[in-house]
C-alpha cells in the first residue's frame, strides 16, 4: 500500500480546515511574518522525521496571526462572522475552506487534528467529543442498516456493547471473531461487510492485534481495517503496518491528565474507496444528506493528498453535523497540552508497567499475569516487531482467592487509585468484571480476557519503588 502523493506546500480543507480561514485571523492572514513564523506555517506532516517533533510542532498555529502565539489559543466561540454571502455559500457548499459554526470545525480543534495526523503519519484527522463518539462516527460513516462489521472479540466492554447491542438496533450486525487467527476475518466476510474492527492492544486482554496479517486480508477483501489505538499512541503507528483508519479516546494517554474528554478519528489515506465502489456505496454514490455529494470525488476536488480525506469530510459534514458530538475548543486546548509530552509519558508508562508485570509474575499470591512483555511464541515476536521495547501501560493479573480477594486487594491500595478510567499520569486499579465489562455475558467476558478475579492496573508515572511497595502491601493485606 502506497501513501497518496503529497502536495509540496501547506494544505487545508474542510476536513482539517485551516485556522487561517477563520474571521478571527483573516484580518492579519496576508500580513508579512518573521522568517521563522513563515517556515513554521509551511510545515506539513511529511516534514517531520519523527513523531517526537510532530507532537510539539504539528498543526498550523503559525497561521493564526502576524506574530503567532507559541501556545495554540482557545477559540471559545460558537460561530464566526462571515465576510460575504458568497463566502458563506462557498463554505457551506464545500467549495472553499472556512469556519461557520464550531459544531463542524474550530481553529483550536484544527490544530489538534493536524497535529495528531502528523504523529500517525496520516492524511487527516477529525476531533470529536469522546472516544466512544470516535468509534461510533468512524463506523457509521460507512455502515447502514443491512450492513455488517467483522470485529475482534477482544474489546473494551463499552465498545462491545456499542457494536453488539446499540448498532444492532440500527440494523447493523457485528460478527465477533477471534483475532488469534487472521483468517477468521475473511471467513466472516460477505458482500455486505463494510469494515474490520479491532483494538491494537485490547483492554484488558492485552494481546497485541495482528495488524499486518488482518490488514492483508482487508486489502484482499476490499474493506478498510479500523483500529482503536487508544492504548498505544506514539508507541505504535498502525498506518505504517497497513491499517486504514484509527480511532482514539484522547481522554486517555493523548491528554494524559485525566481532566478532559475527547476523541479522534485518523484517516491514513491509504484505502482506495473507488476501487471497491460497489462495496462502499456511502462513499462512492450521491449522498442526499449533503446535496448529492460523492465523497470520493469531493475529496479530490478539494485537492487530494495531505490534510484531505473524503472519508473524514463525509463524517464531518453529515454525522458530526447531524448528531453533534463535537469537541469543545477548551478540551482541545487541554488535550494539546498533554499531547506535547506524549513520548515522554509513554516511555515512563511502559517502563513502569514492565517492572510491575515482572514483580507480579514472581509473586506467590498472584496466579496469573497478562502483559505483552510476558508473551510467548508468535505473539512475542509480534510484540518485538511492533512495539520496539515499549510494551505498553497496562497490566492485568489475578490474585489468589478470586473475586473476594481481588476486592480486598483494591481496597488495601494506598498510592494506586481505585478508578475505572485509564491513561492518567496516576496509577489506577479496577475490577473489570464488576465495572467496565459488567454488561457482557460471561462467555464474552472470558473472550475479552476477563475473569471474576481479574485486576486491571493502568500504571502511571510515579517512581517504581513506591508503586511496587504499594502493590506488595496490598497483596499482603489480602
């Protein structure tokens, strides 16, 4: 799979509309800038050799004014003054870039979208209100009543419920298969299959998804592979391994501070919708939801290449417009603050989690530990190739004594907090069977890697000595 040709200069579109198009900056957009500001304004994702630079400099905030701010400002506005009726018509008809209403786009959100696309080496991104909104819009964008999704059965409980129950009420079937054998995806595919779905590091199963193998099946079948990469932002770049679309709960590690909900959909720009036009009518036939637009053509008419995505343009101009799960500019600002330190935090999360897994693995009061660093066989080889030494921030284990012992362990913790969230700088523990996966039938809990005695640890950035001391005293309390 080859990346689409990229334009030589800076690009903008209705998918990640430039802040320069907003009325707030139009008065100064043509004024001369310092040479440094002009150079930063021209940066594109392809000009970053490494994502460590993209998390700091990605996005077009240098186009925000004569002397651009070093920190992206918060455009806390619901609407924008339009310069003329002609310009307004052009924006609404997708003939030109611009901002009209923050439910569709916002300059602060634009920077977050462009920056995350740069981190993943992708074509474009779309910011939404939460991770669940990201999953919902990413899939509903190409699925309608009568269609089906083939999904890994190793999923976060909330996502399983969304696919198994809520989507079924929309007339969309989800066929759950084990990702242990990638051939299972092909076996479950028929003419109405619109995509494959999985989690790169399933929460809390923690068995790394076979991205390359399932991506090869997806290409052969003509369906995009959609992956939730919430657990491994920066650590894993699935687009490089063949995935087509990524979703994130930015609430978690992208933000890192636990203060702000947010979600992201990232389009790698590598799936050829027109080649498989018959399978994807929502992308390749006139859409009455937007004046008969054909989204594959509309994306090309806007220029194609970096920052352009007919897939995300459709998501923005129909689903985000109609359902309304837009990201607050204030939350976008807070998520940008966290994103800048993502590589540093993920390194410490990974180091601490590996040390915790090793400690628990040898503890006499622990029956089982699940962590990628402890993988064996083909899975261990995949961990080595994909993760390059950072085995992720989560650890799952089962304390001797089952559910009752697990409860005593959690209640004895002092430094580690009892929280159902993950992705904070703080270490957190939860009991999945009674919280995050409580609504799943028992057989689905087992498939997801959840037993009655399972404890999930999201390891933070505290000093490892303090973490191990707290875990040890809590185990002794059991």
